[in-house]
């Protein structure tokens, strides 16, 4: 259970940033943007994603946001988690208002500190990773801007970014998403998110109910087993050592 909250918080906040770098396999190929628009868009992308931006975003403000979200989630009654997991209404009602924090403090007296250290360690590594991806994000953002905006619109943005207010906006707009105001909003939203989670799980189940269940190992034919062994490589075909 300990990594659950960390993973949930990371998924809720970090995913929008990561999504900028993730290729969509099903997306149709797109034509190259207009070179004139792309040239201006590249300048804008450089201002919107300055060097080291992600490292700063994953710094202290992000850590505070994550810790606030995890802390809020820890105060959610266990019955909400149980309902999300498919427990019957009768069993859920028997759980009362016991929170995840109360339960985890029995299992692990250092639970809160462990969560904070795990989160900060994860965010430190995430900051390093995202810093290596910054050039790709700038290229992607420039192409997106070149397709979305006309050349006159891009030039208007260029002139705005050259002003003191525009320069301030460009370098700070994305980092503000990790600021104290967003931290408070995300922390306050956690109970509502968890309350809605069972409905999301049910919707996912309903969307796949007509599909056959995944195969179990015992369901595989000899041909399928052989194919898996070949895909996994020669080491997979060797018997396990006793």
C-alpha cells in the first residue's frame, strides 16, 4: 500500500508534463509545419521552456505539492479505497471512518517520513530525467505552435514575450503550475477524486465487459508457449536452477 499514494500523486501531477514527450502510436503522420512559422515558434518554445525548467519544477515546490496531496489522501477513509477495489457495500460500511493514515501508522511508525523521503528521491530522479528530455519537448512545442497559430499570431506572441510582462510570463507560466496555489487546489481535490474513483473503475470495466478475459498460463497452447519462449530469448528456455 505504501507506494500507492506516491504513484497516485505522481500520476495526477506529473503526467501532463510527461505527456508532452510521449509518442502516440495511433496518431496519423502529420505534414511538416510551415518553415516561417516554425522559425518563430522555436524562439517562443525556447522562452516557454528555458534551460533547467523541469529541474526547477521538480524541486521544492513540486515536493510540497506531492506531500500535500499524499497527506490529503492519507486522511481519506479506508472505506473509499475498499469501494474502489470492489468490496461489497456491506463490508465497506463495516470499515467505518478509519483512515489510511491510522492504519499505516500501525504497520509502519515511520510511514509519513518514509513517504516524504521516497517522494523526494523520486522527484529528484524525475527532475534529472525531464532535464534530458527538455530539448525534445521544445521541438515538439515549437511544431505544435507552428501548426496551431498563424504567422501573424506567432509574431504577436514574439512581440509580447519581448516585453517585461511577456518575458516574465514566458519564463514562469509553467512553473506556476507547481506553486502553492496549485498545491492547495490539488490537495483539496483529492477527496473528490477518490470519491469518483469507483465510478471510473466501473466505467473501465463496462467498457471492456464484452472482451474475453486475458489468458492464464494454463490456457496457453504449446505453440503459444513456444512463441513466448522465443520472444523472451535463450535464457528463458533454460530450466530454473534449484
